[in-house]
């Protein structure tokens, strides 16, 4: 008896499992039919050889075949295969497989409507899935999964609670697919945002790296220039220290006729042995003329009094001569009156030129009057000579201490070129400067400005 009961229960379970398996296969077969018909409609409008091969195989296969396997087998249309995978995702949900035929029919209709609404703007899907094509596809679905029969008009109206419950059940029947679609869309949007952010971060990082590289190169260049200037400054400082104890070039002293005449006058005073040469000349004229003596010194004409000419003086008589003169002339002779010598009129002294020194001018060729010096100094670079007849015009030339010429050559753009033109180009082997022509400067508003540049040559 117990054996019969166990056998009966096993048979009932097997029958129930078979019926459940049939329901699942029917729902899945309906989804496969939907996917296949949509793929046929899509590939029918594509004239590419691979697409036509897929179209022919889809037409040849049964309603229950899987179109995704056909698309993968032919290849080259994986994008359409991905869309078909999205459309057939409904059959992989356990809730859809367990739905009765009428509810599965409603779920498939909604899945097709969602798919068309999503891709209707794509000409590869919107145009082939016309309303007529969708109607034919849904007719096949109705043949596999019969929809619910319309209720008679005499049937009592459902209560609001029953209608609400039915609507909730209909909505919950499609929830897994809708959620999956929304998740896929969300993931796609997140991937796009992530890619956009990665591009932005990459661009910003590239800009930062480029700016850092440019800054590093500029910093290295500036550091090298600073090091070079420091080394050059140390070298010039050592040269300056080595030349500091050596005598510097003495400034040239103006030579003129006045200096020569003054030297001649000093020579006359020294030779006469008195500080008053005029008194000495008068004393000589008072002495009498003797037979053995030379005539008295001549009176220098007024026109030649300014010249430095020394007249010969008579030799002094010896004691014997004086005694002879006294014996021959017993009576003293009267002393003649002194001859009036005309007072010499001093000749006008010629105008002397004024000499002074200036450091290098500014880029506009203007010299700073505050740095004017009467003698050559370490900072001096130009020697000025002013003619007394025209004090607003001066000539200048390059003149500096030998130890400072290297510094002026190094910074020639600021210290030489504003006031001088050169016959040749500067080279690192040049160590001195020679003058070819003096320049001219004019006095304007109390400051000297270059009028004509001097001409130099680097040697």
C-alpha cells in the first residue's frame, strides 16, 4: 500500500515538472520567435553580403531557433547581435519563465514596445520595424502564447482593489527586464562620464607636465646665465684686485704756448739770480761801457716782449781792468741817468681747453652730470675736451683704465655702442680699443648728449 502511494506521488511530480518545462519552453520560444522576426526585418533592409547571408539563414531556420547563434556564426554584425541579446534578455528571467501564457504575451509586447521606442531614431531599426511589421510579429506571438480573452459586457465590474492588484501584477511582471535595461543605460552613461573625466584629467596632466618642463628648461637656462655672470664677475674682481696697486694712467695735461712761456720766464729768473728780472735789467744798464766789454743789452721791442728770448749779458770786469780804469781816469765820471725802460704789456693768454671725464652714457647717448670727474677714475670711460671759445660743444674719445677695458668690452652694448661706432665686429679675442675719430657732444639743459658718435676699432 505504501509502495503504491509513493509511486503515485512520483508520477504526479514528474507530470508537474513536465508541464512546467513546457510552459518555460513556450515562453522562451515566443521570445526567440520575436528576436528572429526582428532580426529578419533588420537584415532585410541591408544589402551587404554578410547581412544577406544572415538573412537567408534566419529565413531557413525554424521559429524556435536562436538568431544570436546565426549572427555569431556568420560574423561581422556583432552590434546587431548585441541589440538582439538585449531584446531576448527577457527569457532569462525566472519570473518571466514561470508566467502563464497571457501574462507572458503582455510582457513580450511591452518588451517590443520598449525596444522600438529606444531605437526608433536609428534608421537600421526604426524604418524596418514599421507598424505593419510589428503587427505581423505580434500575431505570431499570439499564436504561440494566446492572449487573455476579452470579458463579456455583462460580466460584473471588478472592484477597485482587484483592478489595482491586477495593474500591480502586470507592472511587476516586466520589472526585471526594465531594471536591467535601466542598469545597462546607467552603466553606459557612467562609462561615458568616466571616459570624459579621464580625457579631461589626461589633458590637464599633460598641460601641467608641459608647463613643468618649460619652467625647468627656463630655470636651467637662467641658472646657467647667472653662474656665467658670477664667474665673469669673480674674474673681473680678481683682475681689478691685481691692478689696484699699479699706477693708473695719468690724465693728459694740456700743452700750450702759455706753459712754454712760463717755463722760459722761470729760466730767465733762475739765470739772473733775482726774483725781479726787471730790476736786474735796470742794474745792468747803469754800468758804464768799458773798452774791453761788450755793449749793453739791447732793449727788446714791445712787440717781442712776450717771447721767451734771453739777450746776452756783458761779462763782469776783472779787478785788473777796474784798477786800470781808475788809474786812467783820476776824476770820477758822472753816472748817466738810467734809461727808462717801457713797461711790457702782457700778451693775451690763449684760451685753454677744459678736460674732464664721464662714465658710459645711457642708451639714448646722454651723460649723467652728477658723475662728472676732473681726472680719470675706475668708472670713467670717455674723455671730454671743451673749447673755451664754444663751451656748449665738446669732443670726446674713449679712454679708460687698462684694467677696466675688459669689463667695457663685455658690456659693450651698454657702455660703448651708445657713444661709439666700430669699424669691425667684436670678437672674443679682442682685448683693447683704438680710436679712429673723436666724437662730438652738445650741452643741452645742463647735460651732455652725443651728437656724433666716435669711431673706434676693436683690436
